[in-house]
């Protein structure tokens, strides 16, 4: 039995899912934007023996990139 099944068409449940759908992938894309530069920094640290300098630079870059992406996505999705 699914939520909203007492109506027969799932009215409220369908509306909630449709409104939330644009935000469902946001977490994954933000995690990727934050973790990819950290991984590249870690790999470069291993290659050049500069630990933890490039990993920390990657972490900073990843956090900035994720923040910028978050602001852009939320701004775009909240336009009327």
C-alpha cells in the first residue's frame, strides 16, 4: 500500500515526488564536485611526494566548487 493510495491516484504523493525530483540528484553532483579535486590532489601528492599539500589544495578547491554549484543549482531550480 503506497502513500496516498486511498485516493486511487496517489494525488499528494505524486505531487511531492514531482516537486522533489529536480533536487534528488543534487547531493550526488555536489559530492562529486567536492570529492573529485580531493582525489586528484591525493593522487598528485603520491606522484610528487608533496603530501598533504596538494590534497589540502584539492579539498579547498572542491569545497569552493561544490558551494558555487549548489548556489547555481538552487537558484536555477527556484526560478518561477
